[in-house]
């Protein structure tokens, strides 16, 4: 049970003091042997724990989800899940699957979406990383604008969407090759820009390293970079910024 819900139930007289104390004594995590699901992540950080699917077996993912479900947790993000692995777990958990993003969402529940996050891609090949960010953002309650295939080799395509860039509270710029898109967007936007280098490119791209170094060395102010192909990390960070801008950030004492 959520701590706020618990306190409200006690305040309203729906549970006794003893019941409230007993619930608060419950451990904030449980040791499953192969994992320790964190039930208080939402209380500390504002969002539930996210399951990284790559490297875990289907049985391990299902076990973690079932444990979190028993504690009433909704909209559990499971990232980096292949279609084959999702097929293995789909019968044992209630989830929807986004194949381009390679994300499954267990116990899906509609949430109110706020603000505006624009996701800009250099090319079509970058869309899987973009969609990992986009699905993350939408599940966490953010409005998303997708602006795909507007790389610097055809700059007029990006300039045609300046209205969407100007309306955004946060922008995620996703590009491989030489990674120049983030600097261009950073020079046009008046909001934070999160740069995501991708492993898309020819040999000297070094699987995204050249794009990463270009983004880290951007001359545009207000640009920061996450790791190569890390659409989830960019989406999560953009959500935190968007919610802070739109009055949904953490409440300070």
C-alpha cells in the first residue's frame, strides 16, 4: 500500500493505529534470491522501480513483476525486452508490448499526461531509441511530440518544425553518425536539450562513440548527453525536468 494512501486511511478512520503501524513495519524490499524489488522507489524518487529486461531470464522477469503486482504496483516498465522473451512472459503477467521500443508495461493503467517533451531524430534508423524514450515518457505521464528524420543533411526539415521545438518544455535529440543534431537543436531551443548518441553509422562511428564525443563537446549551451542508445535514460530524465517545470516535481519540506 502506498504510504500516502495508508496515512489517509488512518486519518479517515478506515484503519486502526495498530494496522497502520503493522503496515509501516513491512520491509521496503523483498529478497527473492535473484532480485530485491524496491517497493519504496516511488516514495523516494516519484516513480516505480523499472526492470531492465536484458540479461534476465523470462522466469526472473515474470517473478519480479508478480511480486511487485502483489504489492499493488501499476505501470511497471520493463525495458530491453526482445519479442521472443515477451512471448515467454506474456501468459504469466498482464502487460502490453511496444515492439519498436522493446518495452513491456505490466499492469498498464491510464495516467494524466502533462507538459510537452519533443523527441527529435536524425534519421529513421534512430527511431527505436526514440521510441524507448517516448514510451518511457508516456507511461510516466508526459505529453510527447515525435519529430523524426530531420537530421542535419536536410536542415530545412528541422526548421519546418520550429513551432514544435518552441512549444517543448524539454527536447530529446537522438542521432548517430557525427551526432551534430544535438548542437543544432541546442542552438535553436530555449529549453534543456538531452542528447542521445546512437550506434547508427559507418565504421568510424565506432558504434556511437563518435556521436557521443561530439555531443559531449557541443558548443550549444543547455545540452547534456546520456549514454549511447540510452533512450530510457533520456526519457526518464526528461520526465523529471518536465514535471518540475509543470509543477509536478517533488514537494520539499
